[in-house]
């Protein structure tokens, strides 16, 4: 088995430099012009000054005063992403998009058509460059997690191959911080156990790792022994949908936060219905002014795609949360997803949730109207009132 991981180089920033040649070679920072936001992507020129994704915009300005800040253009990025994924599909039927700018490709058995793995990697890079005039970095390995690590080893515009005969030696020396899923806290826990590389994992049995690390203990034990059960899946299921917003000003006003949740819940419900999905778990996300982030979640009696039900649960989670400091970002998400037509087992003595049924019918009718006449024709009263107030200013 051989797997390729393709990762576009500083994708959002590179697209901006592509579409605006005057930005070439400059410190481009995608994320908007307001200090309230966060960096979505930064060019390699900006990264030299320590600017990286998810960094607050105000901090990026401090680190890179000469930076050119531009708002993200999601539709443009999606347009190019579709072209890139189409190119990958010409090399193998097994293409798994991981995000808008990266994907796995299983090239097992493709050698007779496209050549040996290194040659396939070079061809992919060339075809992508021809199609969208952008560079990517490619990692090739027999294991999925190693392919991802390899693609990050020679950025930008790199190609790294880990042949089967070198896997054991590579794994033995691999720092655990480079293993996907190992965050700062897990790395500290592993360090206290004397584990700095995957080779150090050999000092522990699988049971000992399970006791100390939970289910991740099994995962890291298997990776250390060259076992990666995750396969490239062309039908990667959607695990969650969400919507969040950085506020124009920090606030403790729960009524204002609920207003934002109303619009976000509408968006989440719309995403669910568009993808033919229902959710059973609703999550509230709150990031405070000090950047401390909390999440709260609740499980519904049964799956739904109702925007109103998502909103009701999000509001109840917010009401139950004590706001002891200002909020800078709020969001709502839905998970534990299933297809709309999937039959759900009701509890023996459960009463039917007529409220969910009612709001699902309303949302379905609204979707039909907006599909025909446009999204602005009909909307929740609270959102319409707010828009009217903004127009008066």
C-alpha cells in the first residue's frame, strides 16, 4: 500500500497573491482588517515574522507591521479546491478530501498507469500547478499518518517519500509532537512518561498506555508498531456542522449573544437540510476576551434538522452558563449526524416530540420559498429587525 498526502502551500494567502500579482513576495495575511478577528492564513513571507493561522489579528499586526491584511474569499478558495480535487481524481478513484486545501490519495495499484510513487507525486504537483497555478507539498508513505507527516517535511513545494523499508527506522526516531492528534497537553503527559519519540513507546505495554492515555493510548501504541488502521475513504462522512462569529466588541449581554445564536442556528439548520442530515447533539462555543474557550453540549431526544430546535438548545446552554467575563466569539454547532431518511429507534415510553416535527415542517417550507425567491425574502423577525436597524444608521 502507498498513500499520498497533498497539502496546498499557504493556500488562502497564495490564492490572494495569485489573483493580485502586486501582492507577490509580500507579507499577506488573510483574516480581515478588523483587530477582532483571527488569522485564517499567512504567506510564507509573513510566517518569517511569526504570523500563523488562528493567531489574533491584533497580535499579527504587532509581529508584522508591514503585513497586508485581506478579507477571506471563501467562494474563490472553494472554486480552486474543486479543481484541485478533480485533478487528484484523475490519478486514483480513492481521494479523501480532508479540508479545502488538503487530501489523501490511495495510489495502491496505480503504478502500471502512472508510474512509481515518486513519479506519481511529481505528476500530481505538475498537474495542480498547470490547473490552478499554485504549488503544493506532497508526502508519500505506506501508512496514512506518515504520508501526512511527510508532506510537512519539505514545505513549500516539497516532495518527501518514505519507502516501506525505511518505515521502522523513521517511526523509531519520530518526535511524538509530530504525530497527528498529539497536542500540547498530550505531549506533556508523554514527556512525563519519558516518551519523546515513537520509539520510546516500546517501554510501555498497550494496557499501560490505555490506563494512562485512554483510547489514544491504543492509537499511539499501534502507530509506534507501524499499524495505522485508518484507510483512505472516498466517501468521508460529515461529522459536524457549525457557525461562529467574532463579535465587533466584547460583551456580557446575553440578549445580544442570543441574537447572534439565532442567525447562527439558522445557518446550521440550513447546512443540515442542504446535506440531507439530522443532528442529535447541539454544541455551544464561547471564547472570552482573554481567549479562554469553553464548549457546552446537550443531546436531543431524537435527531433533527430544525433551526429553531438548534436555537432553543443553544440558548438553554447559554442560560445555564455563568458569564463572569466578556465574550469575544460565540458559535453553535451540531453533531452526531445521520441521514434524514435514517429510521430512529424511539424509547419504549418516550412521547413524540411534536415540537421538533412542527419546526421541521416550517423550516422545510421556508427552504422551498427561499430556493424559489431568494434567501432575503423570508427570515426570522429578530434578524429582520436587526437588519432594519442597521440600514437606519
